């Protein structure tokens, strides 16, 4: 039985999934996004150019490859139209290779307005929303009020739209007024629907399963990171979808027994954007050096990322949740500048030392226990095989594999396509 492989982030997002999907894509027939929305920012760099994708799967740059946006995704037609235009301007043809699930939910302008008003009203309790309207869209989905992509072809589409907009305007009365040009946003939104209508809509659950039954190789691509999962992440500082492997089943319509390889991606250190707990954070000169060397600024928001050492209890947790079969490390080159590197191996909280995460990291005072490793303090630019890495770098990787119990099959030594060591 052909199985669907999965690639996802094991930290708080921004692990470098886009580059790895782009590399792996040539081994597959289909790449499918299974959750999230335009808060994702998958950055790829090749042929001297940088590309950032928010909704479109990262396999779009491989000619002949089918890309599917699954039912678990929420889609903003305006952002999506800009992505399509960017691809056209860069010379990529995609019209016959990009398929959209009819069951994917639509972000409408008042979703973004609700998001901004709600976040503004929280004051110091902000959760760090990207203000893309994603949370309110998933709320309407679970509240059974949402608009789906297939609805834009329905004869009563405008009635459905205005019913949802009216509901939102009533909800907005509980929040202080904020600046938002709704008329202009609506005009752009309705104009952008033309780009959607020119693409192919599918019932992705049938499409994906039919393809598997025909022996097609499929790679499911996640967005954000496992620690932002709405059920298992650092709640409430999480996203609004299931970012873990289980989200593939609900976000594409495949059964659990059809999951194959699960490739988990981690940086060689750790970052997160916005508020929420981050046990191994280095809010000091070390964190600043990581940020500058790693250019840790959000590809979607531009916000500076918080930086810290790699966190092994956190990674053990997400490896467990996802059923990870192999690991990929990105940005190991960022550590080139350090004489000493550290990793969190355990936590101390509630009078105990453990490698398990507490129920509520937001309320629990967690202190990481750090282990030091010798740095290699040299460039990795010319390294093309793992065996050619500096001895200290090899030792660092081996120690992590021993602690995590899963091998690294890929090590990324830079943003470019060719800077990837594959075992």
C-alpha cells in the first residue's frame, strides 16, 4: 500500500521547511499543504534569487510536480493572488499543476478586522497573532459558519458572504474601534476571486487517495511548527490548527495507516516569534548573536525572532507526538561563530528534574539544564558530506542523535539548494 510521507517543523516554526520540501520534491509526484494559512512563510533560495511562499506548497518550483492545497488550509484570496502574480513574474508556470480543495476555508476581510481588533483589545496579554485573520477563520470553521472555496461557485455565494460579514460586524461591537478600510479590503477581496476561479478545484480527499491507490508518491507539507499545535503546543500561544502529523489525516483526508515517513525539521538552535514560553531562550548577547548571524526576522511579519539554544526535552516531545522517523537539521552554519555551543537536556520545575514538558508552560517556572559542546569556529561553506564536517560539529550531531533516538538524514549548511548534506 502506497503511503503519504510527511515533513513538518518540530519547534515553534521557521525551521526551514521550504528548502527541504523543495529538495525532496523531485522524489515525489505531488506535494500537498495540509493546514495553516498565509501566516506561513516558506523561504527558498536558488539561482541567486529568494522566494517566499505563504499558501502555495513549496513543490511549485519543480516543473511537472502537482501541488495541492488541502481542506485543512485557510486561504486569503488577496494574499494568494499576490503569490500567483509573483510566480508568473518569475517565469514559473503553475496553472495546470496547482489544485485547490473545495473544502478549504476562505479568509474574508472581516476575519482580518476581527483578528486585529481582538489582538488590540488584549493589551499586554497579546498572543502574537500575525493579524492575517487565521484564528477567526478557524473559529468560523468549527462554529459551522465558514465560507469554503467551493462556495465561490455557488449561485448564492454573495448571500453567504454577506451573512458571515454581518455576523462579524455584530461581534466587532464588543471591541474598541480600530483603523481598517473595510471598503477597500472588500474591493480587493472580490477582485482576487477571479484568480481563484481560473484554477482547478478538487475534492482533495478523493484526489489524494486515488493518487495513492495509483502508486503516486505524495509529500504532505506542514506549516508553522509542532509547538504551535492548538492541542499540544504552548497554549494559548499557539496557532489555530493541528500542526502535527495527525493534522495530515484531517487536513487532506487520509487514514492514519497511510502515513509513511515522517521527516521532522529542527534548527541547530531554537527560535520563536511573538509571546509565549521559550525555556532555552537567550535574552542576552548570545541570543542577539544568533539572531544576527541567522538573520532571524520573520519572512511573513518581519518581526525579530527570539533566539536560544536547541531544546532536547521539547524535541523529544514533538518527536513523540509526530512519530518522527528521521530528522533534518537546518542552519548549523549559524553556529560557526561560537567557541562554545549549548543544548538544554532537562528541565527543572516543581522541585523535580525531568525531560518532560509541564502541562502549562505558560504558568510553570521552567529552568533549563544546559550541556556545553565545543564549537568548531570555522566555515562549512565547502562541506559536501557529513563525514567532512569539523569533528566538533560531527560530535554535536551524534550527541543529539543519541539523546533524541532518531537519526539525522539531512544537514543543511546554508540557505541555497546545494548546501545540503544527505545521508
